[in-house]
């Protein structure tokens, strides 16, 4: 049971750092530390999470799940304002919670997701969506200003 719990924790950490999308297109590219990566090939820990151990894994996310999360996000007025300001949805990353029951049964469920938005090279937004309650719970907007002289 201990090994299963450890492996589940590792799988969640790996998953949070790179999700396999069932169909990868140019719109699935995500910006990390100055480079664009497909959601599954961003180096582990490259963007500040994880320990940089270098191992990888993948979880396939259905298009229906992504569409549902995007629909919830697009119904939020603040997200609508970001989209009107030129932000584009670049990725959906489910956050998987793992519970180990008393009998050792492991239950994994993606009840929350992060919708990533980008605006050219100057802005990023991370929208947290509670899938079970069908609402946006948090929006983090990061902007970058470069003054060339």
C-alpha cells in the first residue's frame, strides 16, 4: 500500500508538469521560461514545480473534459474580458486529487483544472476551474513589460 501511495503521488507530480493531449496542435503549445513546449514535453520542474528529477509520464485528457472545462471558464465574466482583450486559451491541465482509502484502494479524480491563457509574449493568465461546482475559483494574471533601449 505504501508503494502504491508513493507511486500515485509521483504520478500526480509528473502529471501536473505535463499532460498528454489526445490531439496536439499548434494551439496546444504552452510558454515556459522563454520557450514554447507542447504540454507533454515541457521539462519536469522547468517552471518552478517539481524537483527536476527528469522522469516523465503521461495522462491522456479527453476532448470532452477539455471542452467542458473551457465552457465553464468561458462563462465567467472575467475570463470573457481576458478573451476580449486578446488572450487565447492555450491549454487545459486537470488537477488530479488522489485518495487512499482505509482498505488501500486508490481513488483518483480530476475535480479541478487550470486553463492557461496567453496574450502574445506579454501576458499569461491561469484560470482555476472547479469542475464539480462548474465555476471559476481563481484567476492569476502575469504580465511582462520589456523596455528596449
